[in-house]
C-alpha cells in the first residue's frame, strides 16, 4: 500500500505538466494507455511533459508534430546557449544572434525563430509558463534544462497568442540528484572569439523524499569578433552595378574631411592632420560608394560577432503537502552586460564659412580668389563622434504552483501565479548634439583675444576644428557629443488554473478532457535622457515608451477514443481544443484546433491537425520607441547609385489588428525495426493581417512595385534620392509557407562490455514556398538566404550525425547542409548573388572516467566547422552561414 501511495505522489507531478508527452519522432510511444488507477499511477513514475496539448493522460499521442531535444543534443559542439543550439536545426532561423545584431540595440539577445516566420510568432515556455524576457533564451541557464520540446505547428488553442509558428518548451531538470560542475574554453583557429564558461548545479531530496530542491547556474564570457573585416567575405561589401562588391566604403565621408562643394581647386580635396589640403586617394566611385582608395566604412570598427557576457541562475523547490497535493516554487535570475564599439555618427554635409577660425592659409586663399563665402564638407568622425554601446539587461521571475489530484489520480488540477521583471538599460555615448555641433562648427577669431570662439556666443560653446584627423580637441568633443540613454522595464504577471482528467470510459478507451482559465498582465515603461526627450541628437536618440494591456482566457480540450484494436484502426482518437482570449487592446478572438491520431499498424502512427491560431500585437509593436539606424538601400529610381546608407526609423503602431493563421499539419511516424524510428510531417501555414516591421529595402521595392500606401513611409531629398524610411509595424495582407519535415534515427547496440551503441540521425526540412502578399505584390522568398533582414529560407536544410557512445568514450560527427540559393531572391539580377550548397562538418569527442558509484569525471573536445569553410560573399548578417570559421572548445565536467 505504501508503495502505491508513493507512486500516486509521483503521479501528481505527471498530472501537473501542462505540456504533452514529448515525441522524439519515436513511435514507440504509441502504446496502450493504462486503465486502472494502479496502472495509471505506475505509468506516471516520471514526468509527463507535453507541449502539443493540455491533455496529460499517459500514452496519449498529440496530433501536433513534435521535436524532442535532449540535454546531450543541446551540447553538441558547445554552442553558447540553447538558442544557438536550436539555430543549428533545420526548423529554425537565427534572425537575431551575435552575428546579426552587431549594429542594433538587440545585441546580446538570442530569441527563437521557428521556420523564419519571426520570433514574435514562436512562443517560448519554461515548464509550460511564459518568460518575461521576450523570447530571449540567454535568460535561462542551459545546465538546468533537461530537454526541449518543440511544437512545429500552430498551438494557440493550447497556449494562446504567439504560438503561430510553434512552441519551444524548456523542461527544467527538477528531479536532479547530486552535483554537477563544468568548465570550458573556446577559441577560433584565428585566435579570436575567445570564450570561457563555468556551470554547476546541485539537487537533493529532503523530508524523507517528500521534498526536492535543485539549484544551478552558469557564467559565460565570449569576446566576439571585433570587426566585420576580420573575416573573408564579410565586411565592406555593397551592391554596385548589380554586383556584390568587396572593399566598398563611403566616397565622401573621408577621414579628416572631404570638400563636397565649393570653388574650383577646393572641391574634391581632403585635409591633412595639420589642416592643410591634400589630394585623396580615390578609387572607382558609384554614387556615394567608393571601391578601395581612402573609402571609409564602419565595418572596419563595428563587430562581426558581438561579445557576450552573462550569468544566469535558477532554483526550484517542491514539497508534497499530502499524498495528493504538492507545492512548488521556482526563481530565475539573469544578467547580460557588455560595452563595445557600435557605429559612427558621421557628417554628410556641413557648411563652413570663409572666416572659420581653423581654416589653413591655402584654403583661405582659394576661397578669397573665388570670392566664395563658404564651402561644404563631409567627414568620417572616428576621432569625434564614434559611439559605443553599453548594455545591461537583467531578468528576474518567480513562480508558485499548487498541483493536486483526486479520484484516485483520475483527476488532476493545477493553479499557478508567476511574476517577472525584465530591465533593459542602454547607454550609447558619442552621438552629435545638433545645436551644439552647429554652434561649435561656426567658429571665428575673436579680434580682442585672437582666440577661436563660437560666433553664436552660446553659453559653454567650445569651438570645433574639423580639418584633419585628430583635429577636434577633447573639450570640443565633450561639448558637441552626448550619451543617448534608455532604461526600460517589462513586467509580466501570469496566472491560471486547469483541471484535467478522464470523466468516463468508452469501449475504445477513456475520454480525456482539460479545461482551464488563464490571464496575463503586461506592462512596459521606459525612461530616457533629457537630450533624448528633446530630440537633441542629430541622428540617433531613444524615445520613451509606456504601454500595458491584459488578456483573460478560457480554454477546453477533449480527446475521444473512437476505435481500438481493429485492422488498420488499432487506436483511432479525435482531439479538439478551443480558446477564447479577451484582450484589453483589441477585444476577443477565438482560436481552435481539430486533430486525429491513428495507429495503422504496430508502431505506425498517423496524425493530422487543422488549427486556427492567433497573435495579438505586443506592447512593442503597439507602442514601441522610435528607433533610428542606418541601413544600405538600393533606390530603384537611381539604381546606378548602388547601395546607399539611409536613415531608417522604426516604431510601434497602436492601430494594429491581431494576426489570424490557418495551419494544416499531417504526418506519420513509424518504428519498422528495433532501434529504427522515422517520421515525416507536412505543414501548411497561412497568416492573414501579418504584423511586421517591413525592412527598408522591401518597403522601397514594394512602393516601386505599385503599393502606393507604402510610399508614404519614404522621404526623399531635394535631389529626389531617399533620405529616410519609416519602417514601423504594419498589417500586411498574407504570409504563407508550406513544406515537409522528416527525421530518421537508428540506434544499434554494440556487443561489448562498455554498453556501446552506434547512433545515426537525419533531420531535415524542405520548404515548398515562403510568400508574402501585400495586396499588390506576391513575393516568394524560398532560396533567399544570404541576409538576415530579408524574409527568406533555404529550400532544404538538413543535419545528419553518426555517433558512438558507451559508458566511457563517445564521439559524434555531424554534417549541417544548406541547399543552394541566392543572396537576395528578390534581386535575381545580381550577377554574383548565387550561393552554392554548403555543408559544415562538426566533431565531438568525450571520455568519462568513473571514480565511484554514480560518480564520473568527463573531458571533452568539440570542433565546429572542422574544415574551416569560408562563408558566401557579403555574409555580414548571415543567418545560415558560419563566419567565425573553425572553432575549437575543450572542457571538463565532474558529476557526483
């Protein structure tokens, strides 16, 4: 009897899981569900952790496709965090990563982006509950994650908004017993991107096994790669005459200054450090681009791989109050912090008066000879206003949960409450203050003192010398530059109750239901500096943001067994789910799901799902700060100019409507032989009223293609050329993608004393289409795969691995394949934009040395991109290609 009671205590944990039975493409899970209370409790000895459904009945197969990643899978080639490990998988796109975010304020984040549909359409959970940190996997310690379940289909009826592309659920190793410590170091074959990582966790039971406590954390310091030009095929590229061209920079923003207009003899001249004139070394010029010569580019200074410095910790405790009631609590804290070079605030056109105090005699003579009162100049301000960015992101979140059961374990219930806060503090010193700069540039000689003074007489003004590298004094730099500042806080309160159980049995098995209610309160506020609020900076500044909304939801799900143990219908079950979500911003919206599973033959299971999924606009999309950045854009009206750097303004839109997605998935899993499993799934996702921030180039191209409403977001100068683009959030008409996921895995035991086994695994995705339709233009982005900020996915991505593992030694070789494509499929005229198929080879080796019962010491080594394959041309912001090159990691773990 005591043994049965203990089993029922354990079944409570199984009953509390809000995520369904994880299917690692393993049809062996298609087993007969136990019927008796004793069998039900015994079958739930471990956690039932399910992501595709709210049903938690042992033996239930979710009709939604699932991918399971164990802790060992996540440790292949020692990626910096879970997000980086997932980005290796064919179903993901690393649109935000240390490689793609080097020049924007998102640096240091690593969110999930399933199928390239956008990080906001991929819901991230920890033990079935939402993160406050906006999908950022850097905030969860990898060592505490037992496994990750990935739903690769819509799951809004189960989990609510944001689950349009799927769900990533990180399952914490709540029952860990013992101590695990680890340390590793990494370095590229070129001696940069150095990394150190330390991790540890401890778990123990107490109160005669009724309670359990586990705590763990990690620290990581990766130095990144400081310049985009530190690798081949990355920095200083631009599109010139429909060609991806290397060694390109600005043709006018030269170091020390460059005269762009004025009298003959002065135009086209540069300045030496002493202010005298010189003739610059000019390469071939197209528009504002110059190949070679003295062309300047921020790629010489801004990072190719942004550095990462962070630590995270998580603790979780649980206690069985009674045999049928359990209390649990967890607390998570993380911090990311760094300071590195960002980008320059350069001068495109500034007017210099003929009586400027710092002009050299030869310049004065030319102006006087031409009877000219002024000239204009451009300048690369590396010695004046080149910014850095200081980031400090902190996240804290705590959860209380009560789980119980009654009716002999036939009914399970859960109630929980979670509160989290995510603080993002940014400082970016080195931006020009517009009025101060104007005052300081207009410097004249005071006849009374013979010293340079500001003509305006503005209080505190310090005259600024722009003529020659190093000419600006530190006092003038301090006067004309400032530090944009932003300090934002996101708050998330989530709560919910649910009841799951089997109310009655049918001849084919028990009917299972899950009902519940949930709610979320979200609030964002930010404070900014006084100069930001006054919009005093010339180009870049933060804006304040205050917004909040709440949502209240109710859901229900049912599984009905229809037929059992007849030919070809060995286990036919129907599944239905519905959820209503009432948003304070946009009102009520419904999501639903219908699905079926059937075991045709022993171990051969078919599944199909049709769902309506929703995504409401988040606070950032509704109310976000106005952002400013520089982006290279090709103006279709002036294509001969090539790519020009223009200002791009982003921000929110309070008029956004919720997205609605229709999703079909259908597939089959099989286990035809012992140790062999296989699965294949078709997906079809159609999203209407897509909420997106259109990339500047896409917006410009669609305007030129006939979408007049988008032309309103483009500002042109007096010469007709683009000056800025407002790339704020909008609703587009439709977004569609469909394709096939497939997986094959085989494990073969080796007859030796070390319990050896050989494993083979192949995971791949084939994409048929990936289209956007804004009502005027329909564009297919399949094979558009060279640039992170353009929609696009390869036709095929696949991972294949062969490994051997035993009680001591293990080794694995992995191949990552990406099919051929184009740098930007919307520009097929680019002469050298074709990208060949790429295959990267990774290697992993480890050796365990036992030194007691359940104790071992392990040393390991990994090599990523073993053959040091160079990336394609113009890979500065590549989401699919490795720009680091061969990277080696060695480490050690101790477990006891």
